C-alpha cells in the first residue's frame, strides 16, 4: 500500500509548460507523489531530466508496449495544467489519440477526480466549440479552473485547490 496519494499531472504544449515544476513542488508539499504525462508536443517544452529527478518517475508521453510494466502507479487524482484548446476539445469529444488524452478519457470511467486549468487565448475561448467542451467536461464532473494564457497570470496551485474541494 502506498504511503501517499498519487497525482497524475497532464501537461499540454503551452508556452508556460516548462514551469510545471511549480505545480509538482506544490503537490509534493501538499503530500502527493506525482507522475507527469505530457502530450507529445509538450515534451520539447519540458526540462525532462529535471522533471524526472523531481518526481522520481519517467515522463510518459507514448503508449507502452503490451507486456511492459506500468511505470506509474494508478492515479488517485489528475490535474491537467496547462490545458490547451486542442486538448480540452479532444478530451470532451472522447478522442483518445495520445496517451495523455486516453488517460483523461479513462479517468472519467474510473471515477478519478480530475481538475483542469486552461491556458487558452481570449480569441480561442470565444470559439463555441471551446465553451461546449467546458460544459461537457463540467457535466462529467471535471473541476475547471479559471486559468490564464498569460505566464504571469497562470496559477499552478489552482489545480490543487480544485482537487481539494468536495465534488
């Protein structure tokens, strides 16, 4: 039995993704063990060796082969930060074409508490598909933060605050 609950941090390809270590540190200080799942396009934004040293786990971005061991324990909760327009819309539509999206789609069926902190420009937030996707995710029980597209306005800790609230 694990001593600490396990948090999956799903990272998308937003300009601020390289700062995900702030969320990891806050989660660890709050008593979580953390593993990172990155969209394939997010990986170049990350300092992979540094993040892996911080978490003690490999960053996951691709499917494992049949028979390979699972490199991360099962998630007790998930935080998607920063969450991009593309990921939010695909997730809400049930598109599981990457490990990150497949994991998020499965989380719903497994009842894993999930929080999302968007990092989407004002122009993209005006798109009707985005608003519909947020409504669908809310209907699935996903806890949605305010987020921000600006690096200085993005509050990484918001994901943890959302997960700490009763569902």
